[in-house]
C-alpha cells in the first residue's frame, strides 16, 4: 500500500542540496499537491524554466563541478513550499525568476512557438516579459521583472547597485519571497566557489542579511506564511549572519532546519 504520509516525510527529510533535478521536480509537485495547489500553472512554469535553462550549468555546483542550472530555481520553489507558501503566482515566478535575465530568447521562442530576430538585450527582455505575462498573467511577469537584475548590473555590477536594487524591490511580499529564496540559495552556495569569487560574493551578500531581516519584519503577516515559515526565514538569516563573510559558511549549514530548507 502506498503510504502518502511516509513518502511526504521522506521527501521533507532530504536536504535541498542533496537533490538532483528529477528528485527536486518530484518533490515540488508532491509538496504542491499536499498543499492542495493546482499543479497546472506551477508545472508549466517548471517546464518553461527547464527548457529555457537546458544548456546552462552552475559552475562549482554543490554536488558536482557543474550542476544543471535548473536545480537552482527548483530548489528555490521547494524552499518556499517548505516555508508554507501556497501562492501559485509566487511559486511560478520563482521557477521563472532567472529566465528573462539569462534566456530571454528561449522564453520567447518557447512561449510563442516562433523564433525571434531581435538582438538587442533590452528588446529581448521586454518581449520575454510580455510572453510570460500572456501565458502566466501580469502578476507573475511583474514579479519576474522585479527580481531581474538591470542590464547594467547583470554582469559585473558593483555590490552597492545590486544592494540598492534588491532593497527597492523586496517591499512587495511576493517579490520578497522569490528574492529571499534566491538569496538563500546563492549565498548558501558561495562556499563551493573558488577564490576570489567566494570572497567577492561573500562581501556582496553580507550586507543584505539585515536588509532582508528588516523587510521580513515589516511585511510580517503580508507574507502569508505560517509561523513555522516565518521562523525558518529568521533562522536562515541568523545562520547567514553568523557565517558571512566567513569562509566556513555554506549551504550545508544553512539547510540545518528540521525541514531541510
């Protein structure tokens, strides 16, 4: 007999960093079903993200020298589900959060079914955002746009401009959740990068801990999370604060809560 409770507990006990793309996808869909979420929109967003990022890898990955890029947005989605997020738009935007910035042409072609001749990065991003809006709705598109780094900061932007951008967008509760899960995943992976990247990114991310803490406190109930999810956010912030920019911090330690978030 299939024991759904046992299966759910087993999924929840696995740390995000231990999951490959297939297990992450299964765990996301299982958690969404358990939360009584309609899986259609989220599944479609995951499909678009997986295909858009299909040729991308994350160097110095957690499990391998290079991990398939899709593990990153899927970990972010599952982390939010473990926080208790049941907002389908937020979860879909989390799956898609890097697509406009990294793969706008793929997004356009996947969602429109037609190739694009645009070469200008700004036009490609605009067209990709419109395609996401047409498919997933304005709110999803607006959240993705909010967490997308401006073009001038996408490659080699300084930490101050990056911080200013983050602070300006996380006043919205949906954007906060997407960006915070992204922050935990990125900051939690710094240990696996080589020098001098590790030092540079540690210094870049460290000031944001207090910014996220302030925003989380201000937003409070507007995040629409259970107390356990708010507690997990606070715990992750405390753990990051204790380890950034120290060299010995990492996602192994960040993912130490009982739900392996």
